[in-house]
């Protein structure tokens, strides 16, 4: 993921890192290369402008240029600003002390919403030991209910479904009541998508939000659609609102424009990233670790956490 951007940033900053001293012209030339790399990665133009301006201002400070290792300091500044751009400290689901925590997934058709619902259910069950149920409220896309039942069972989650002949809001209410009666820890609601943002889609989501009063609304966006994903997120933020983003198909995104732009444009953080087709190809999104990956510094923590999950400690 982010291969093209990563290669260009590493080449640019590698040159800076090797220099014993930096001039103002050196910094400006570096910023120009970084700006081009970000634009080629399909990062939002306004985001690129603000990012490079922030890096330039800090890099030209006397405490950097007069250091013995100014190149290393510039790399650190870029890393810190990339981290901040993608959400800073990172975030997680807000679990309610009262069962069930209700999570509504929204997004366009084809964004990977139904699979993301099962992946999230599996993660919550495996990593936090939670009893998770899924609500099949996508009654318009052919075979959506059957798909959720299949992947839900693979994830070890209960699936509440009433077919496709009932209003989605009514299904959502019924599923919530079932989750309460069954004592589930979490209810994840898979809503309908559309091929594009329209009034019907937004109204249905607004109705579900009003009825369920969910603790979290997560928007699922396809990373490979670049700035289109960011534009969709901006429209959702303006019209119905959401609390965080699930970035799907991040493993296939060589550019990274959506992941680098969505927080700055919408104000909402990326909480999770889908990094493959299998249900376990799903992880918490850590902005600091992603910045380190992009800059070629590795991501030891994610590797260690994955090893701990997969290796028998005994």
C-alpha cells in the first residue's frame, strides 16, 4: 500500500538525511518534491498546501537548521505531520457501558460495507471477547442479506435478518430489540448503499440514526477510489454525520490519497483499515505507524501484535 508515495518520499528524504547541513533553498527544494509526491498520490490539493506549509515553517526554524543533524530533524517533522494529518493519536470505537453498543455502518454500494461489518464483528469478538450480532438492513442490493449471513457466520457473529420485504428502519428496530433481549454486547447494523449519494440514501440513514440512536456511525469508503472517496465522505459528513471511517481495500491502494486526506477534509478519523479479502485482514488504523510505514521506518508494533494473536504463547 502507498507504494508510489512511499518510494518518492523515501528518495526525497533520503537525500536530505544524508546532508551534513541544510540551507533554506535545500528545504524549499525538498518541500517542492514532497508537494509533487503528495499531489501525484491524489491527496487533496488544499490538504497538500497546508501540510507542506506546516512542514516548511518547522523545518526552517533555527532549532532545526543549526542542529548537527538537520536532515534527520526534517524527516522527523515530516513523520510527525503525516501522523497528525491522518488523525494524530488514533481512535477506537466508543463502547457503551449499557448493552448493546450499537454501530451503524454506512457507505456507497461497492465500498465493502457488508464484508467490513463481518470483519469488525470478528475483531471485536477475537480481541475483546465481545458477543456481537449483525443486523441485515440492506434490502435493496441482490443477495446482500445472504452475503451478510454467510460472512457473519464465518466471523462467529449472530445475524438478525428478516429478508428483503420489510422496511430497513423496522428491521433495525427489531434487531435492536433482539440484541437487547439476547444480551448482546454489540450490534453492528449493515445499511443499504447506493451507487452515488442521493436523497433516499441520506434519508434512510437519518431515519435509522433517529430510531436507533447509535453510539457510533462508521462510514466505509473504498481507498482505491482516491479523491472520490474523500468527496463521498465530505457529503456524508455534511448531510447525516458520522463518527469515524473504515478504509476498505487499503492493500490495493498504491497512492494513498484517500487515507491521507479524509481526516483533514471531514474532521473524522480513520478507525479501521481493511487490508485484504480474508476476514482477519482488518486492523486498527494507527496514524503514527502508517506514517512510519510510508517513510520506510517499518511498523514493528503492528507486526508484534499480529504475531501475538497468531502464535500460541505456550
